[in-house]
């Protein structure tokens, strides 16, 4: 694929932000102890409302049923180290196997796990290719992954069949390995957005044309999580404690500052347009209302939880996991 590059420096518009950072009431946030606590990392909500959690050091995926309040456990290949999660329209759970360089697909109905190896495993030296975050493109029928170690993004069709000789995963080189690609999202037009943590960049790729555009951020921004919504593309700036909104067509950007000491890692946008941010620095979840600029902080019940990921469901509930607390949290509407 021929790549055409465009680069733009991000000049942030001044935003009148109303910081209304308030403590959450005890009735608002609820946490459920996980049956496995060996570094929970990812969280995703399935079409049926179930909540999925990746447990990296246990090589397991957990399913939580909000109706019965029960967990189910699904075992993966040893040393898979699952991290990023996404659930497709058929309810199959996709995960990034950081330890074994594959993108996995679990069918909960029969517990079958398909493993789709990354082609760059053949070229790996001392550092194996590391799939990190995942994003689902319904328009293309593909699952995309940012490879944290190699500066590549990878994709596989949702209906792909594993092969014993050869690969069904495609890869595109978009940066050098020191870019440390992190969050990834796909917008309504099918364009792929990736956060380059190590280069203070947000990279936009159009798979249809091969065009690559780069939005250069302020030094030390350290972008991580990315979410695409009708309101724009949202990026968590881990280094500056900000949340960035990018116009997907023009790359115009504006930023909102979170609380003092904030270190946002991931975010999601609910059906009302509110942006929910996992704040690793303060072990809290922040809710940004873009229309007013107000920010409200919901502290995790367990102190020092270190929230890695966050997901919203169709009922307006927001789910998160504490990497250090070993708990699944929910913020009720």
C-alpha cells in the first residue's frame, strides 16, 4: 500500500473550562471484587450487556453478568497476557495477546479461541510484536490493533479463519518503534486513529487511500487512549492531564484540562455525548461535559486502584477496572 503523508502541528484553541470537580456520593460508585486479580487491564461491553475483563497475568478473560452478578472465566494460551478488548456484533470477544504476538477471538457460546498471528513475528528480533489496544470497524468488518513495539498497526477480518501456514492479518508501518503506539479508534468514515505515545503525535490513516496524516502535539503530551464519536475523535493526554478533541476532517483540536495531578489513560463517549476518562493518576473516573466544559470526578472506592480502562453500556452505566485494586467498578446513571 502506498502511503501519502501529511503533517500538521496542533495549535490548541483556548477553551473556557468550568472545573466543577466534585466528589461522587457513596451511592453513585459501586465496585465488585474480581475472582482473579492478576493485573486486570481491559474492559469492554458486549451487545447483550455483559462486561468483559482481561486479566493479563492470569491469561484469562472474565465475563460479568450484571443481572446475576456472576463471573465466568475463560482460559487462554499460557503467556498470552491479554490486554485490549473489543466485542463484535455477534458477541465474539477480541483480545490483544501481548505476550504471544497474536490477535485472539473468543466465541463464548462454545468457548472456542482462534489465534491470528502477526506477520511481523517472522522478523522479530529481541522484541516481539506487541498488540496493545483494539478497535472495531463495523464499516470494514475488521478489527484493528496498535502494535506497541514496532510502529505498525494490524487488522483482521471479523469472519477470518485461521490458517496453519501463512497469515490472515495485514500490517501497515506508520511510525518507528520508539513511537510506542498505544490507543486506537476507527471513525464513521473508516479512518483509523492511533496515539503515538513516544512521539507526542496522533496519526490518522485512511485504509482506502493509504493516506497518513500526523497531528503533532505539544511536547510531553504523551497521548494514550483514543475514542471516536459523532462529536469528534477524543484523545487522553497522559502527560499533560488533558483531554483532546479533534475534528476528524480538518484536524482542528481543542483541549480540556482535568484536575490537578490527572494522568488520563483511556476514555469512552456515552450515548449522551459525555466523555468518561480513566484517570490513572488519581485513581478516579472523570466525566467531561463538552457543551459546558464541566468536569466531575468519581473516585474509585478502593484507594490506589490505578484505573486503566473504561467502557459505557447502552443503559448509561460506565464500567472500569482497577489494575491494582482487582475490582470491577460501575457508575450508575
